[in-house]
C-alpha cells in the first residue's frame, strides 16, 4: 500500500517494530529523537509521531498502560484499534457495534471476500475515497457509543484511527492508485 500512496507535504515512515505496544512506542521515541536527515536540517524533530496500536481482545496487551505512559511523556500520539486494525478496515465496508475479539474481527474482514487476503494484505481501492469517509463516520459513531469510558481497553469495538486519517487528509494527502 505504501507504494500506492503519494503525499504532497507529508512524510510517513513506518517503524520496524510490530506487535506489542511498548516496543512500538519505544521504537517511535527513538526515531523521533534521531529524526531523519532532511528534517534535521530544517530544525530537528518530526511535526508529529504516531503509533497505531492494537488493543487485542479478549486479553489486552500486558504493556498497553506502560506504552500509553511512555507515549504521553514522549509526545507521541496513539491511534488505537480495539480489538485490532482489522476493525478499522472492516468499518470501510460495513457497520459494526457489538463486542469483537481479535479473532472474530479478522474473521469478519476475511468474510467480506472482497479486499483482504489470508496474509492480511488488502487492496487499497476498497479503502479510499467514499469507503474511507464511511469508515470515519462509523468510527465517530463508535466514539459516541463509548462516551464516558476513558480507557481504550474498555471500548470495544472502537478505534480512533480516523483522527490520524483526518489529519493526513487535512495535510494534503494525495492518493494515486495504479
């Protein structure tokens, strides 16, 4: 998907870490502190650093709270998906408001049979434009559904990835699909 996207004034660097939240945030913190060459010449830090974190269900990651504290201390933004990123993908295609485990979210995504492979790859054509706007709308509805629950692990299903996506769109995200 990275090759499919072109950004006019946004530089996106994907981290090497995948998996548990603390490792993701720690890697992001190190990258933020060492800022890549082009930005270093312009003043140092990245404007924003984000980590996308799966909460996991039925049992959240053990390092979730520690990762949240480190992110807060380090000025790193967190985009959550509870139970997992597949929820965000699913919201591009369908509504869902009931509790999900990680396994059931992945099964729902695979059940669409349109845009997601057994290797967890996905076709960006199914997730841009109108589907992306629908996912944002559906994520906002889940926000309302879980008002009053402060911890992300207590919100299922829920994601705030739409906040990150809205920010990218506002910064001039230009999409080119071959």
